[in-house]
């Protein structure tokens, strides 16, 4: 959740120094419920390994990526032939298993401890190649190669760009410490970019993926910082009188919307990315917070209690009339807009449950996507096909993704830790 407001969100506390470190030991759990007939059946055959290479892991990562999308159904390959060249494929066999596409590949050792990874995506019906590529990689590039292969497969089969090579950010609690992390889209290969003895909230990727805005209480008050993900340097964006919170980048990366109390209660403001040009967007006696921009930069959606209970509203990025968007019986907070501008995701409280909801802006139709009780911080994938969120499991925060039909859910879990405030970037 992206706000400082006590009505909706937890209290901010101090932040500390910037640190870096890369790790990879999350555990991915994928649950698919229903909709098998609408998913594309693919036979993903284990890549032929080179000696001492993690080729099985490579194949596994590709498979998990494709399953997590909610649009691919993997056909069982155990006990079957294991081709790695097109001429070796018994197409009738794989068609008999129901496969519409076949993925084959191999790993070939190269000088200097490097490897060549080759893969092909074959059309099992027409018996033709849909895609093929080779990578020359070092030992540390296995996961990146697997995500890239999954992206290519997904786009060729669906016509939609893949997001498996993209990144997510989240706040992780480890004992009494808090870390702002950036990770692969499956939660692996995480890197700590900020570590603190106190909580961190409101991470927000810049549109180019090179900077992160977030809020700290480092100087005994909430301040918005912008930090480079390349070199770890940071600068103060907003340190005005009162609280400074909930930063949200404009689509062009030139401005941010945020919540300030410099002149009154929690109100929406715009600020240039260099910290200049602060202007108030909306004037009201209500608490206005959690701004998020529409993809075209024309609108800003936000949470407000101006109608009595927190709901989602919309205003032009130039200011003006405010329009209410949600009318739930409980309350609605934490909006995010899909990259195509068609959908709003938010957290709805209903009968004491906090769940992620998908709202179609053109029709107002809504669908509850999750079956958990304490969801927070929904964030669309860059291709708009998945939603990232946090929820509670056994009293600890875990990250999850859900497809837009609600039928495919993946959970990123790491024993003994507590994740929150996720956001999806490039």
C-alpha cells in the first residue's frame, strides 16, 4: 500500500543506508484452477544438457514462467522421446498427447566456461518452426536466458509480449530489519537496494526502470527519495513541511504525483522529477492519497474518503472535476491501472476480507481475483496480463501473481521472511 494516511495504511518509520547484494532462493508455487480448454497445450521437452550444466533447471524455469502466465498448459513428457533437433521429433506422437507446440533445445559447452543454449519452438500441427534462437552465456546468466526463452515462446503463441525478463520490487522484513529489494519477475535473483532498521514503503519504478522512488522516515519525518538502480545514488525529491508520501511516476518519467500535507490534510500534488515545480492538483477537505497515472498521462486515479468511506476517484492530470469510480459496500483502496488503460485493479474490503478486484473501466464490471483475506498493493505486469500483489500466509506477508481471469495463481514464498508493498516494473 502506497500511503502514509492512518485511515488506510501502516505508519512509516525510519530508513537507513543503501546496500547491494544478489541472492536467489525463493520458492515458486503455482496453482491452476479451471480453464484448461482455453490454454495453449505445449510440450516442453527437457533440454539436452552439457556436462556439469544446469540444463534441467533451465527447462524448469521456462516451464514455471509459462505456467504462471495462465495461458499455457504444459503437456507431460515423462517417458517419451527427448528430441533436441527438429528431425528427431515424432509429430504424431506429440499430437496424440494433445500438444499444439513443441519446445526443444540443447546446451553446448564453449571455451572459457561458457555455454551455448539453443532452442526451437515448433508447430506440432504444421510441423514447422515458429521461433529459434541461440545464446552464448556465462554461468551467471542461466536464469536470464531461461526468462528470455519463455518470453519468446509466450509472444509467439499468444501475440502478447512476455514479462518473464522484467523485474519486481518489494519490501522484505527479515527479523527486525527491512529491505527494499528488486528481483526477477518470479521473485528469484533478488538484490537489496536499501536496508533499514525501520519500515520502508511506497516503492515505485520509473518508466525506464532505472530509478526507484520510495518514502523514508530518515529525518524523523516522511520524505520521498529517488534512487538510481544502476549505482545506488539517491537524492531527495520531496521533504516539505508535514508528510510526503505515495510517489507515482508519470508515463513519460518527467513528473510524479504524490501526497503532501504541506498546506492542509493529505492532498494530491504534482512535482517535476528533479524536485521543482510543485503544484497542488486537487483541493478538498478529504484525505486524498495513493495517486496512479493512466497510461496516456491524461488522468490520475486516487483513493479518497470524500464520499464517507475510502473509494477510488479520477481527476484530470491538469486538475478539475473529480469523478468517483468505485461504489463498493465496504471500501476500495490502492488503485493501479493496466498498461492498456482498460482495467483498474484495487483492494476491496468486504465483510472483513481484503481482496484484489479487477474493474473494467468501460463497463464497470468487476471480478474478485483472489480467495485470500488480507491482500494489498496490486500492480499490473507490463503486458497487463498478470497482477502482482501481497497477502498474508501464516501471519507473514508473501507475494503472489494472479491471471486476469483469476484461474492461475502463483505464490512466491521464502520461509521465515515477510514481504509487502510489491510493484511490477520493466
